[in-house]
């Protein structure tokens, strides 16, 4: 059961934009350009064919890697391609390192073990009833109108409300503000990024100070506050960096995935129709949707010594950007790679990364997506993009639509219990 997915995720059909020619691909590739954002998948397809490993002269120079096998190798070989020397090009306004993403093993393993136990399938399963109630409460806010902006009214508030309430127990009256700060602080070209980061940092410090004064809850925040790292107490900066990653890693990514998936449902109504007929296929569908429309587009590594990728000589200290979004549509790994295929037998996608830095929140993200899609499919019928809607994406490392204005058949409110 497969469906042609050409040009359904916001990218233009056909060749990439006029400014994305062969010379641009080989020498001037700009991962933060609006041209790339508007033509992401056609451009990455062109890169895989024309120059799967190439060096761009933008932002002081960096390598771009787009083929599945090469991306997999760079992600797994942490001793050669380090996460500890800057993850963004150009540098991020965020001063405190995100832990454990911006350190390497063996220290990285201690931080990952610290938080892994709180995001296993068994750990997140008890959160499902509250999560489903939250989803229905959000849908109740717009279902009677027969129209909404799914990004503003569902996709962005949902992961924030879920994470801050269920996972770390933040005060409910602070959630909207901190979610806004988190999403803006992670946008490299946003003029408010630095100010929003400062605001987010202040919030994290205040939240942690409050938690220190409260009785323990036995959650991940308590575990971080009382942790020992390599036989010593965790430092305040390490606490901030770990909580910071939990926040930044899960909000805009889940929102972006939901936004792109709902765009696909609008443009390929046969997919939601098939899932309504066969709801048991939803977990499998989530994996295929993450492969096609994963929100985490790319990440940067630093070469720790002279090495090579596919015959190209990489010098010590040079930056290497690997493209998850390209690897996930590599024709060599995924037959009919641009098609949504519910019968895909092997789906080793990289939507959550691979190697030692694979996303610690993947189980929570899968649960959030599965429950959200289950309820949205059940309650929103005849889903369409609003007439004349123009879909745009921000130029960041995460792919999320700015807005997804939709119409649908109005339905009744059901209350928080669904």
C-alpha cells in the first residue's frame, strides 16, 4: 500500500529553485537559506546525485554529506567526528552546552544513562491517558468551528503542554511563555533568538530553584538535580545544560512533525482514509511519516583528525553537516523513497538520529504522535488546506511549517476524556 508523495511536504515540484544550480550545490550550499527551505527535498535529491559529499564556502566553510551510508558512518564514528566542538554553523546564541548532545563518550554515556530511564517505553506508557485527554481538550478548542490553524492551535501547544506538565511538572501558568522562548531561541536567523535564549535560561534557573525547595517527586528533574557524574556531584552548569536539552529537543521537533504530517494528510487524503479503515496500522504509519517528514533535518560534527569521506579529504577541525532528511530519502536505502508506503518491510530511518546521540526522547515523541494522530483522524473529517493557503517553513535545523490553516467538517466537543 503506497502513495506517491511528490511535492506534498511544502517543497516545490520539479527541479529546485532557479538559484539552486549545480555551482550552488557544489560550492555555495547554504543550509540556512530560504531557497533551500523552499526546495528542500528536490535540492537534497540533486545533491545526492551530483555531489553527495561537497565543501561549501558559506559561513567560513563546511562539508555537506547527504548519502545514507555516509551519514550513518559520520554519526556513528564519534571518535573521528565529534559533537563536542560546536553543533551549529554559524555558532548558536545559546551559551550553555546542551547535554549530552554536545559532549562525546564516555562522559556522554553517563548523562544519557541519567535521563534514559525516564523515557523508556515502560516509563512513558502511564502518561498515555493524560496525553489523550490533553489532545482532546485541544481539539475541543476548535472542532466546532470547522477551521483552525493546526500549528498555532494544536501542533505547537501540544508537545509543550505535554512535556512541561507530564514530564517535568512545570507550573501550568508558565507553559505558554516558556514554549515560545524555547522555539525562538533555537532559530539561528531569528533576530530575537539571543533575547529568547536569555529568557529561557532565566526560566530554567528559576524552575530548578523552585524544585530544589519542593519535596522530591521521583521524576527526571529530581534525578538530574541529585546526580553524580564520574563520581562527583553534577555541576550547576551541567544541570542547566541537561534540562535545556530536554526542553529544546522535544518541542519544536514534535510540532514540526505534526505540522508536516497534517499537510501530507491534506494533500494526500487517501492516507488518512486508509488509516481510519485500518487504525492498527497507525504505529507503522508513524514510522513511515517520520522517514518522509522528519523534523530534524541535519546536524553538525567536527573532524578530530584528518580523515576522508567517499574519497574527499577532510582536515582536522573542519565542520561536517550530515543530512538526516536526505539519508531518509536515499534511493539506495529506501526503494521508491519519495512514496508513503505502509508495506515497507525495512525502515531504518534516521528521524531520531543514529549512533551514541540518538534522541533520548524518541519513545515519548512516538507516543505523542501516535495519540495525536489517532484522535485527529477520529475527530477531523474532510480535512483540507484553507483555500489560498501558502505554506512556509522557517530556515532552521528543524523543519516546521509556520502555519497550517485547515478546514474540516465541524464536530462536537467531547470533553477531556474523549
